[in-house]
């Protein structure tokens, strides 16, 4: 959902899907990602899914210890989406080879909303649906 939302939202702003995916690959390759064509776009897509599955994995592992993440999935998902956004943009991106962009409040708000709706909430609601509540298990 996250990458599709990025294509839909940022496309009208002039950011095409291939360029967006190459931008993700730039985290590993720097500016070279933008001259790599489809190969670097596919690398960006792979990186995106590794990151997305990692975010889901972290939530699942932590929810085994903090049962409120499953009991209060909507609130937890909203906060998790915000946390993932800021972790990516304040920790991962600065440590990567990605091209640094100037701060934009508008793009930050859009990014946070996308991460709430397309990252945090799906992860938390799917976890609640499919994981047993650890507080209900026998010792």
C-alpha cells in the first residue's frame, strides 16, 4: 500500500514511479541509482519491501511482549506509522547514501499521513487479526 500511495500522491507532483524507486535505491547507490534504469528501480522496489517487512516484523516481535499493541491496534497503528516515518527520515535516510533534500512541511505531513494509513494501521490491524493475544496464553 505504501509504495502505491507514493506513486499516486507524488505522481501528480512530477515524481514518476521509476524515479521514485531509483530514489529508494539511491540509499545504497547514491546518485548512480538514477542512471541504472530498470535494474536500479527493481533494486529500489526490493529495498522498499525489505524495509516494509522489517517494520512489520518489529511490530510483531514487540507485540508479543506488549499486548496493548494488539488490544489497541488502531491507536498503536497510528503511532507506529508516525514512528516508522520519523525513524526512516531521521535515522535511516541520513545514514544512507540517499540524496539529501531540503525540509518541506507539506511533504512531511503527506508522508506521515501515508505512513499512518498505509504502514502503521495495516500492520497493527493484520497483527491483531492473525496473532493470538500473548496475555491470554497459558504460562
